[in-house]
């Protein structure tokens, strides 16, 4: 394990923003991860675990501690597919499709690593990763011990899991097991997918992946040319009473039953109610084709991005009474 000093974090995040870390290393095995954590414990250093850097906004002042980038790779194919945390998510999804395994095709094109998938309970186009997770292997950052958590023990919720709560904050995801199927069927619940295949024959696994990638390309900026962490906010889940109240004022507001409430489209609210689609300030903007996405147009600071997001949240609250939550991790 090579330990580096004063490393700029901007190049390791898709926002292209961030100050320097006092210490930085890459862990390519579980033993290297344990070694890095031991180094930090001996010096009482805070530790930040970094995957693909696709869902994080690093502060302008950097990180006063050790940043560990997870690059532990490897896939074991079988009835349960075991994947190490450092594998690229979409490359893994592409391989499952190539092997005729159903379950992850609707999650095509999501940037980041496999290790981030259960933490965020990533979801898109009518699917959430919790639906196919069998277990998650974690390392306790305090003891260095490894254990497996069942799907139920992961406490999955909408863009949520035990790993984002106090009881799971010391767990580092090292491996994820997926239970995929050879005899699956298309999930076309999401409106965009249903419209894409309307009037066509039943799509194959490859058809769905191609459709998802095409739809995403129309909506999301290219990470090669734009600094972004994708959807910055979660779609709000509100009470049925609140939804009825808003429908009286905004009859076309999209929403659907989700567990104990109604999930509403924040993109629609930002566009149709707040008039913010394409809004920009100080090199920060809401993406013209998907207002859930905040974009660094070049030279924006973390403070500017955060202030911009706070302003968006304030406007939504004033217009609708809804408190929106950030999806991106602020460090």
C-alpha cells in the first residue's frame, strides 16, 4: 500500500471539486484496506472511504485525515454472483446482461462502483438494487473484522440503508452478493421505458439495457465533459393528504404510491412549479434536460454548489411546503 500526502481530491470525484487530503491511499485488497485503517487508528486520523467519487461533494478545504480509495476487484460467477466493491458498476451490469442474467438491466448506466450500490440502494427506471441483493460483506473500521449482513439486516429504504445511519457508519462495504435469474421478465413499470417499447415486441434483456442507456443519454450530462454527481436531490415522499392538497393546486403533478406515502417527481416540481429548469448562478446550474442534476460548469467551488442547492431547497419549500433531501454525500 502506497501512502501519499497532500493529494488533490478534485480529480477523484465526478464533480471535479475538492481540496487536498492530508493522506491518501488506494486499497486493492481487503488486507490493504485493513492496513490503511490500522495506520489511521495509530495516529487518530479520521478516515473517508472513496469509491468512484460519483455521489460526493468534497469540501474546498479538503480532508484532514486519510482518504482511502477502494479498488478491490474481482467477480465470482455462480447461482449467487459475488462482486468486490471496487468493480465498476456499469461494466458489471453489462456483463450480467451478456450472460443472460436478469435483475440489473434497468440499473444500466449508473456511474460509480459496486460498493456504493447497497449504501445508496441505487435505483432507476422502476428498479432498486435491494431487490436482487442477497448479502453484503462489510469490514468494521474500528476492529478490522469482516462480517456478512443479510438483505434484511441492511435496512434498505428509498436511497437509504443501514450504512447511512449511526448503527452502520463504521461498516465499509467490501463485497456484494447478487441473486440474479436466467428466467426473468422485463420490468417496464417506469413511464419512459413503457413509452420506449410501446407498440413493439416484448424486449429482450439487451433491448432493455440499450433503451435505458439511450434514455439516460438524453437526460443526463456526459461525465467526460461536465462536472456533476448526477441527481443531487431525492424525489420527495409525502403523505397522501399532502399529495391531494398539491394536486388541487397542480393537477398534473406526477406521483405514485410508495410504501406509506406518495413519491412525487421533484424534476417536475423544479420545472413546472418553480420554473428552475436550466437555472444557473456562479458556474453552477440545474441541467437543462434533467433539473434534478446539479452541474459544475467550470470553476465552481463546493461552497457555491452547496449554497446553490440550499437556495433550490428553499424555493421548493416556499412553493410547495415540501422539504427536499440531498442525495449527494457532502464531505
